[in-house]
């Protein structure tokens, strides 16, 4: 019977495609985790930058006004 010989390459190809699909799903999951971590890091850096800008602004305000020397 020739039917099994026809179906065999198709079944192998389907299995290969399923393995590739699973690998891509795993990679996508890892990338989503990395994106989430990067978003958290970005938010933390933004917060630190905002605090640093506020400190610099406070220091600038405390500087004496420029006075011309005679």
C-alpha cells in the first residue's frame, strides 16, 4: 500500500513545524520577560533622573547670584 509512504513525509514535516512553533513560543516568552525587565529598569532610571534633576535644581537655587566684581 502506498498511502503510508505518502503520509510519512507529511507527518515528519508537521512534527518539524510543531517543534519550530514550540521553540518560537519559548523564544517569544523569553523576549516578553526581557521587555518587562527593561521597562522596569527604564522606569527606575527615569525616577532616578527626575530625583537627580530636582537635586541639581535645588543646588542651583542655593548658589549666590552673580555679582560683578569692581
